[in-house]
C-alpha cells in the first residue's frame, strides 16, 4: 500500500519544475510554511513540534549576494547549517552552537586520502566563514573537520542526508551557545523578509515555540542545482507526554486554538504552500479510527484540494503519516484537527470515519481505507508527484522518509 517515497533530488526537482499535473490551475509560490508534529511513543515517549519556513527566493530569506555567489561558485559545497542544538558533531559540547559547511566526501577525496579531505574542507570552509559570521551575527571559530560515517548528526538536527548524513564532510565552526529566543529575535529580524514577519500565519506560532530550554533553532542553505533552498526552522521537544495517543489534537501542544495561513498567500491560489504534517510512531501497530474533517483521496485536481482535509500516505502500521491541507480556508480551528487512533492487528480491514458535517446522535458510516489507496498507475504517479511537494514543505524532517526514523535515545 505504501509506495517508496521520492528521492531528495526528485523532490527538489518537482519544486523547481512546477507546474505539475494540472499545474496550470495553481500559482507558483516560492515561500512555503509547515507545521510538523511527531508523537514518538515507541522510542522517546516525547512529542516533537516544529515550524518550518522555507523558500527558494533569497529576497524572502535573505543573505548577501556576495555570500550566495561564493557558495554557488564552489561546486563541492552541498549545504550550510547553523544551529544551537549543541553536540552537532563529536567533540562539540551541549553548551556550544555550530556552523556546519558540508561537502561531499567523494568529491573532496579525489585521488587522495582522509587527510586531503580534512584539509580541503577546512580550506574551503575558511573562505566563507567570515561572510557567514557576518550574516548570522556570530563569531564561529574552526573546531574540526568531521567525516560522517553514520547519520547521528543528521538525526540530531532532524535533517536530510544532503545536510549531514553518511558520506558528508562538515567543516565545523563553533561558538558559545545562545538561547533560542535571543537567536530568533536577531535572526528573524535580519534574515526573514518583512512580508514573512508581518504575514502572521505559521511564523506567529514559531514565536510561541521559542520559549523554554527545549526549543532549538536552525537555519540552512541547501544547494539544489541552479538555485538554493533556504530553511528557517524552530523545533521543540516535550518529553514524557506520548503515553496516550488514542486522541490527538495537534494544536494543543503548540499552545494555540487555531492556525492561520500566512497573509502572503492572500488572494493567491497556492493550496499546497501551507501544510500541517503529523507523524505518529506507536508502541504497537495502530491505525487511524476517526478524523474530524474529510479525507482527501486524490491530490491531482484543484477541486479535490480546495476542501480542507487529511491526506494519508500511511494510515496504519508501525508509523502513521498524514498531511492536512487548508483547502480554500485560511484559518483552521483546533477541533478540526482532532484524530482518534486505535490498535490494529495488521490483518483486519482498515476503516475509519469522518465526523465532519455528521449530525449529532446520527450513526456514522465507516469508510474503508482501501477507498483512499486505490488508484490506477497514471493517477498514482501523479498523486505522488504532488505529494512530493507536500513532503518538500517539511524538508527539514526529510530524514523520516529518506533515512528512516531513529530518534535519540
């Protein structure tokens, strides 16, 4: 039932090559916002929340033309990440924050060995670190060149392999750790455009997440061929709160009663540029029992995605994966995001029902999840092409798809 998801390169390609199937009916917006909620019952018994703001337009997440030119002129640079997560690579303490300039190991190695890789990464990192320090308002000093043989840093930062996974080399620069609320104020005012900051939407929720020691911030520049993807992200983990996943209301942990799309999208036909993403990792195989809004069965037409609702890429099993689209609505109330989850034996028919527009006391009709997974080949390929864009909106968490989810223990 569940198809192997697209590679990262294909996802970027889809973003940059819009329009797609029925694309003439959509506008192309460079800015995208996502709200990710992970209920990790199996490994850490925690809830992880994040707000991601991303764009391919350097006028929306701003860096100097000179810095971007230096990055783009070096074809060995894969990505740049700044984070106050701490312990970004071995040897960095929890009281430090990092700038990681990432390269491809094989490209640096050439005919040489590890020493050549280390020296080349440091030399090329030194060529742009002053520009990065100025752009971020920090004073990072060289700490080490780290060769990633496993995905530890990738998992810590909740990023994809292109940033810090196996096969990457990081020229790492560190400085004393700063609080997330302090960094957020400085970076958002300097890096994010006025339109994003005044557009409310998911940005306003990110301002709520920054409070407390659990919140971390990251800022990434990812090279995507002829352009760059810029990601501004705030993440917060609440520990020991995932004992009961039978009833989930996503906005409760964000501490809000409603979520609104950014004003940037007012008057524009961009239904896929604001997405709420839910991932549940239960202790035992589980399934969606009930949703409070309707299920979107096909993402390939404007008609289907003009109504708010859930699209399920994995409605049952050892993980549940769902995306909520706003449709033509701008504001979603917390009660509209309610879900109920129950155990599943792995064999019985999967079914759930929607309580949307059902009169009280009236018996609800169950709908088979098979209805939401049946597609002919052409429809399925097109559907997953559009789903790739939704996944790309949460690219900061792409590790869950591309590398497999292995939380910190």
